[in-house]
């Protein structure tokens, strides 16, 4: 670790500087079904019936409510978003409302037609998840053929020559089995002139069984090695050698997160800045906490819910650290916005 510096402390200090006001980003799982079989995820166990996907109409209504709330960006994920036959329509609905749009995908179903759509709608960022460049480990961890995923990443990287504002990232889920893959994946991203973002695996609210946790959670020796790898990533990020998108404080906290099995930032902003909606249209305070309400019924009003007493109580709980704790890149890797009013804001 970096000598004389407590990464967790500097990280939480950074989290004190957050905006008040409307939420900024909505993380929406627009489908639960998936064609992969990642060990750390349960979405692939969802019924394969497309009729059970959130309907385009309902999603459009939710987009409209997000707009009313003041949300600026939507991050569309799943499940596997590219399994939706009407993805084109869903993206157009979000685009029409003027959201910045990001998509997260396992990459296997991205076709040239999608690239055209991504260009046409000016999608801001596409993230493709990959945990290793080794065929064996990709199969073991994600149940996917690595070349199907690298083909999508390389096609997207290539599309940037015609659509320079498109940002392409690889998302790497850090676990016991891919510690030695973390540096090669960053080098791979560098070679393609895209970026890489690391997310430690987590288990709160996933309902995963104990033996999977044992398989994927680093033990003390793994964590020591992970510490060395993180040091290398930090150094090569600092010198500009590797295109790593995580904040240094976030990276530096990963070994401690695994060691302590959780992380409690001094101040987590999630329930102020992010609207989180899962693939069954449950509104959640964050990915690690139970749902507040299901939004599938047409009479639910997201704006009312966001300002409800229940959400205010949840915000109070989070402020007082009554939450599982996590090291979630989406909530804890926010750009620095120097507006420290949140500390004084009522829940
Ligand atoms: C849930 S997936 C949905 C989008 C798409 N299917 C994919 O895999 O990119 C979004 C991201 O969450 C990551 N993820 C899934 N389960 C996780 C877990 N238990 N802990 C940490 N990250 C996880 C995935 O690896 C992926 O990068
Ligand atoms: S590809 Fe994404 S949604 Fe599918 S099982 Fe893996 S992490 Fe879950
Ligand atoms: S568990 Fe939820 S509320 Fe707690 S730190 Fe993580 S994102 Fe924030």
C-alpha cells in the first residue's frame, strides 16, 4: 500500500464533496434475462420468457418520470440488454428525452447494426464486461467464449474512428480467479485506446450460495498478491501508462474491501445522486439494499417515491451507516463535484 496514507480515509473525504439537488444518474436494468452464466450473478437464472421483460411502454413512462426528477444520465444494463428485440425502441425513447446514455453489455450479441444505432443516437459510452483474456478463465468465470467478447470490444473500439465521442470501456469484475488478469486487461485496453474499469465482486443482496463465495472471494494470500497488483495499477495509472478509469482511492481500497468483506464510506451519496432500478422494476436505495417499491404497476409515481418519507428514512439510515456497506464503482467513483452541502442537508 501507499506508505503513510490511509486510502479509505482519503476516499471518504472525497465522498463528502457531493452535490445536493436532484439525482444525477439512473441505473436501470431494462431486462433480467441473460445468455451468459457468470458465477457471481443470478440474472441468468431468470425465466427466458421475453414477455416477462419490463415493457417498452412502462420503461418509457419511467424515463419520463426520471426526466421530471431531473436525472441527466441513464445507465442501461441488465441482464443482457442486447437480448431485447426492441432495444432500438427503448434507446430511442431515452434519447428523445435528452438523456446521456450509457449501456453495459456482455458483448456477445453486439452486431454491426447496433454499432450504427449507437452512432446515430450518440450513445455516450458502451461498457463491455470481460474478466480475462484467457479462454479457460472466461469460460470458468462467465461461461462465455472469450473471442465473442473481444470481437465486440474491438468492433466498438474501431467504430470510434467514425464516432470519436463514443467512449468504450471494459468492465472487469475483480475476483479470486482473475487477479493475474488485471494488468493484462488494462494493457489490452491501452492497445485499443479504450479504458478499463475495475469492480470488486460483491455478494450483498445477490442471494448467491456460500460455495460460490468461497470460490470467488480471495483468501489472505490472494489479497496479498492483489495488493501488489493494485500497487502496479496505481503506479501505472499515475504515470499515465494505463487507461484506468477508477479513482486511485477506489483502487487502493479494493484489498481492504476483500479483507474486511465490506467497506463503509464515511458518507455514501447513493440515495441522493443515483436512482437504482433493477430488472424487475424494483426501485432500490442501492444495489446492496432491499427494494423500496416495485414500479411495474402503472399507478406508482417515481417522483413521489423519491421524495417520500420512506426514502428520507433510508437516507438517514445510510448516513448513520445502517447499510451493508460496499465498494461499488457506480456509486463510489463519482466525478469530483465540490459542493459539500450534503453534509448539512436534511435527509
Ligand atoms: C449485472 S451485469 C449486466 C450487464 C451485462 N450483462 C454485463 O455482464 O456486462 C453489469 C456488471 O455487473 C457485474 N456484476 C455482476 N454480478 C456482480 C457481482 N456479484 N459483484 C460485482 N459485479 C457484478 C458484471 O460483471 C458486469 O460488469
Ligand atoms: S453477463 Fe451480466 S447479467 Fe449476464 S450473468 Fe453475467 S453479469 Fe449477469
Ligand atoms: S451498501 Fe448502499 S448505501 Fe451502503 S455504502 Fe454501499 S451503496 Fe452506499
